[in-house]
């Protein structure tokens, strides 16, 4: 995953202690930080493995939180909040949103799930 929003690059990275998670790098001041530890602890959420798309100020992506499978997540770049949008395949199964297709039409995001 990598997507540029203004001067900030959002990407997936592994730091050796918190797994593969969502990170950001501000090109204007060279600062880098972990945006969210979605699969808390040493587990990996693999954000944006199948899908990543920017809609306005919000980045939509798939991620794994350790209990709900790979589901649809969002990060609002204007206020730095991150949340699971939906548990499409409820329970521990994965819906893998955007695995084969994602498209934005107007203000509606369409994506395929398994």
C-alpha cells in the first residue's frame, strides 16, 4: 500500500515489533509515524493488501484486525481517526474488499468482496 495525500505518503510497513501496519511520512518535514496499530501488538493488519483508494480526505483500505478477518477500514486524514467501516463477512471470516475490483463513481465506492 502506498498513497500520497497532500505532502503525506501513507504506506504499509513492518517495524519488527508491531507487525505490518499503516504508517505515514510527511515529505514537508521528514517526519514518519505509525498511523494505526490495527492488529494490536505484534500481529500484522496488512493494510491496503487488496485495496486502497482516497475519497476526499478519507483513505479506504482493507485490513485485518486479528478477529474480523480482512475487512473494509478507513482513515480520515483531516483528523487522524481510523476505524473499521464494516464487517462485511461477519465473524472471523474475511470479505477481502477490493481484491479484484474497486472503483469510485461520483461519491460512491464500489468494490468486490469474496
